[in-house]
């Protein structure tokens, strides 16, 4: 034994302690699992199906009769039912499941005898016996005819007066709905002043609010108020020189001004006097006695020259004048197509060349076509150009000379289109174009998109160039002839 013990002692000493603990843990785990399974096996109860007497004490199960040696009696007992039912059900009737358990406990012959119907053949299999239990479907001949039952509704012989009145009212209401259709709501277009006032909404809010803020806590005009008013007017793009003139006029009446309403009234009167002094004659006052009235439209890129020409054409067409448009903007892509669309909308004639043609030749042909067709107005569209480009400004002079060659004195009017949203830059453009071509009138567009409508006052008072048209929207009727009184009323 000592060699064996020494052998195990030697090898066990060589095994790490961690391995020994692991083996011991596995052994203990196996032992616990074995004990738990043994304990569960002891506690499992055998499921036994109770007998019919134990399960249903209220049911009397008859004892099976002893087998008879006489075969005739045996067959008769199988075919004919006994005088008493197989089961006597007491008031406490068992459930169907309990009866099935009872049948399972009985011998197969007795259970089969219970399932049989009286009069069923004894030699048929069990499945056919169950089929015999199904109710028999009556044949078509044996089916009794169903008697038709008519549902009678009691209809009163008389109707009350209240019901009669309700019926008459409903009938009359339906007839009125058919004969009297709803009247359509007609929205009348706004007038010229309403559109002008709507277009100057931003500028009006700007001026009105700031002027009211100037008089907060004050009852008279002082130097601080005049300085703030000067800053306000310059911010509204009225211009430095025009603002100084207005401040001088306000200071003369400072003793009579005690609130914001009086200050606004004096500003309106002073601006109207400046605009009236520099107001232009009506656009149609210098029409020639013979031949068409030629209007050359110029301006920088994107100010709305072609759109202004289309609106002018619609304006003159509405006055029963024959209008022709010369599409001399052959540089910008789709400019000729745009002019064609406006000519179609305004029912005006159109003279066009292919893209890249000489604009002076297009203008010359336009005036020639106007003379031949007996047109009253010829509108010449030109390409946009910066006022600082000398060569492009020379091109405008060439167009002017070609038109004058065909019709002496033409163009009768050079209309400069300016964008009101550019502020004082528009004033610089007007100076340069006026020095190059002697501008006779200005059309100021996009007044509805700026809060600095004071540029109108600055242009009229500084350049002494008449402002003839103002644009306050995108519709065809939103280009209006400038009126100083209407403009100031809409501004304030």
C-alpha cells in the first residue's frame, strides 16, 4: 500500500491547488443535482383515473348482466333496448367528461352497447354507428311548404296638423335650395391709391413708428429731437441734402409743433412741396404730331426693364393706342422670348432678331416697322449694363443715333429704370446714365419690397429728373404714373 499511497501523494502534490478546488466543486455540484432528482421522484404522485362511482356519485351504473348461453337471447339483448335507460341521472347530473371517463372504465362490449341507438344493426362498425346518430336530412318531397307571411304595417288614416306643417316646410326648403342658388362673392380689384398704399406699407410703418418714438416724454421740438429726426430721414434714404432742407423747414415751425401728429403733418406738407417743384409733366404730354412716340428704356441688370416695357405696353394698349416692342436686348439669354410673352399679353406688335444681333439694327427696324404700321408707341428694350462700363454706355449712344437717323428727334423719351431696394446706389446710377444720355424720366420699381421709399424724394430733389412711373407690385397694373400728393399720402 505504501507504494500506491506514495504514487498518489506524489502526483497530487504536482497538481495545482486551483485544479483540485475545481474538481471538488464539480463533484459537489453533481452530488446536489443527483439528490434533487431523487427528491423530485419521491414527490411525484401517480395520476390515476378515478372510477365513475367516485367521480359521479349521483350516477347509478348498472352491473353487466351475466352472459347467457342462449345465442338468440344474446342477440336480442344486443338489438333491443332494455326497458330502463342505461344511466339513471339524478338531479345532480354529471358532466359529459365524467360520462366519458365512465365509459372508458367499462369493457369495450358494454361501452359499445351504450353508444348504439335502438334499432341500429349490431354488426356495423363503430364509425358507422356514430354516423347513425346524425339527424337525418328530410328529402325535398317531405319538406313542408313554408307559408308566406306578409308583414303588415299599420298606417294611420289621418296625419296631425303638426306633421303636415313640417312636411310642407321641408318641401319648401328643398324647392328654395333648387331655385335660389348662392350669389357668388365678387372681389373688386383695389384702386390705384390702395395698391400704392399697400406697396408702401414697409416704409410707412418705419416712419410712423420712429416719429412717434421721437416725441416720447417731450412736448416741444429741441435740438436733440431735430438730430434724431435728421438721422431718421437719412436712414429712410431721403438723402443728406434733401434731409437738411427738410430739417430747416421743420425748425422754422418748431414753436407750432407739440406732438408727433403735428410733426408728421408738417413733414407731409414739406415733402409735397419739394416733389411738386420737381414734378414731371404727364408722360403723354410730349407726344409727336406725326409718327410714333419712341421710348428707349435703359438701366442696369436686373432692375426690371423688360417687365416695365410689358406693363407700359399694356397701359397704352388699354388707351386704344397701337404699340410695338423692339426687342433690342440680344445679349441676355431668353430676353427676346420674355419680350415676346409680354407683347402677346399686352396685344402689342413685336420686332425681333436672332440672339447676338446688333441691338442698334433691331432698334432701327423697330422704328421703321412702327412708321410702316402706323403705330402710336414704339418701346425699345435694351440690354442691362453697369453705369461704369464705358464701352457699353457707348453702345447705348449708338442705338440713340440709329433711331434718330430713321426718325429725326427720336427717341423722344429715354426712360431710366431704377431699383428702389438699392437705396443710394440708385441715385449714383441715375447720375451716370443722365450724364451719358440725358435721361428724360425715371421709372422706380420694387417700392413694395423696401422700407426706404424716401429714395423717391432724393432722386426728384437732387437730380431734378422727373419721376414718371413707380412700381408697387408684380401685377400688370402695378406700374403707376407718379403723383406727388398720392405718394406722400400713402407714405404717411
